[in-house]
């Protein structure tokens, strides 16, 4: 019995760009205040290293989520103790999930400015997580 040959990656049709990488304005484009942003990151399903980089990044932001001095990749490497590649992967995941915006778009993380943004629905998820935690503590 012979099976059909599997297509190679070159034969696969191209993927459509995701909303985070398209040129269309996203709903998550507005800057986020630091505290709600941190709560949303901690309530997310991001892996631990990604959340670690996100919180290290937020320590450089003021209360309104603006950076007076951009930490860049090298600053986050020094803050976290992770390798530059790990920090870049974490930043890419944060951009893909809508927690960060790169300005100008498509610029390298080592030179681009970062802006904290809240993804659509993150505030509601954070509120539900906080209510569930409060309910568990009052039930005990």
C-alpha cells in the first residue's frame, strides 16, 4: 500500500497575515496604564519566561505606561538574566498577543520603541480572575 507524498513547505499556500501583523489598525493600539497591564499579563496564559520579561519591561514604565527611557533588548537581558534570543522571543510573543506595540512597526527590538497595549478582552479576563480569587478566599 502506497501513501500519497506529503507537500513540502514550498508547496503550501501562503498564510494570510494575522491581525497583529496586518496594516489594519487594531483595537489594541491604545496605550495601557501600567497596573492594569501588569494584571492582564499575570492573568494571561503566557509562559513564565514571557511574563517575567513583561514584568521586567513594565518596571521601566511610568504609571501611565509610557517609557521615559526604553530598556531595549540589552537592558532586559541585564534585568532578567535571560539570553538575548530568549528576550526577543518573549517580546515577539507579547507583540503577537497584543500586549506590546513596536514603533515604528517592523523595526528591530534592539532599536525600536515599545508601547504597552492591552489586548482586546484582557481587562475582562483580569476582572474574572480577580473575582474568582476573591470568591475562593471568602469561601475558605
